[in-house]
């Protein structure tokens, strides 16, 4: 033994990093992995330049390697690796040839639900490789929140909503919040997407309801894997609940810039939902409740798409 307690084998000391550093690095990685650069390029230039995808994947790959070399930042390397797979899988699923094949293969109502179904199929192609890498990075499903969890877990303090921290349970908050989110979504989509003056064709709902329920269930599950588990799993016990929920919510919100509703309103609404669902996932330590809330909202959106948009 040496005089300073070292075993003489070149043991590496773990360097302490500034408190905000992990949050800043995680936020930067999520911005690179998000659609923000693509959205700005499309809105300002009309299309995304060809070098943008290689640049994003290159940054994530380099970050993964560099962060792995720092013992105190190794968990952030896992996030970079998962996000690298997300971006690559999104690029593959968005290939024009694949989109054309899905157009020919998937036909439900000849209208909006066909577009929804093709989107869900693409998300499935993205989620599968992400799921495999996520399980490896997190060393099992429980650490990746791929578990039912505890629906009766207490709700932590949410200053934004002025609730929680007083014995309130997620088993009570989840159904109430799902109802309120569904009602808000109904009004928001009706006014911002359809303008409030389109007559619904209710006769279309009944025959399409089984497909709507299936698509809503799958979409909520797949988006949960891509936008919540992929973020919350690698950052488990790395960031505080509030910081992690904020970052995951922003990541989810940016992904819905071209959603329904679209634009800044859509981003803000989706970011709030993402923040809330991330809180539910972390505090219940599972995916069941956030999936259920997301499912209810998607049922409303897909039902509106079915009855408000006529096939050509």
C-alpha cells in the first residue's frame, strides 16, 4: 500500500463535475436528437440540407464515445447511444421507398386514419431497435421503466399545477387528468385543426372504432418508448425529477411541431403532456399510467380524424 491509501495499480479518481453539468449535457443531447434543426431548416430554407442527418448522428456518436471515457459522466454516454439509435431509426423509417410501400399496404378508410396507421407502423420500426439498445444500456426492463410500476404511488409536489406532496395518489390523479386532457384535446383539435365549422360524420365512427382503439393503444406505447423510456431510463438517478421531466417534455413537444394541432401551440401542448407523463412514469416507476393517459388522448384525436375528415 502507498502512503496515500492507493493500491499502487493506477486507480483512477472520480472527478466531481459541476452540479448543472449533467442537465446541460443531457439537454444538449436531446436538442441534437430532436427535430428542432430539421424544423428550422424546413421553415426557413424550405427543406433540410443533406448534411444535417450525418451531422446530428456524428455529434451523438462522438458524445457517446467521449462521455464514456469520463467515469462520472458514463450514464450520459448511455443517453447519447440511445438517442443515436433513435435518430438513425427515424431516418430509416422515413425513407421514401418505405413510405411508398406502407401507402400501398395500409388502407383503412381511404382518408386520415390511413395516414395515422402508416405513422404508427413507422414508429414501430423506430421503437424496436430503440427498445433493444435501451434494455442493454439500462441493464433490464425495470431500470428502463418498462414495467407496470405502482399505480398507487404518491404524487410528488408539482409547483406548476399546485398539487401533490400531500398524500394524493396517482391512482386518483391519473383518471381525473386523463379526462381533463381528453376534453382539452377535443376542444383544441376541433378549433385549431378543423376550425369549429366542419360537420362531423358520426356514422363513420362505429365501424372504425376497433381500428381507432388499436392504433391509439399502439401509438401511445410506441411514443412512450421513443420519447419517455428512451430518456427517463438512461437518466434514471442522474437528474432530479423536475429537471428530467422538463427535458423529456420539451423533447416530446418538439416532435409534435407538425402534429395536430401543429406549430407552436402544438409544441406547447405536447410539451406539457410530455412533462406530465414523464412525472407519472418516474413516480410510479413504470409505463402503465402514462400509457393509459396517452391512450385516452389518442382515442380522442384519432376519433376526430375519422369523423371530421372525409376520404377523397
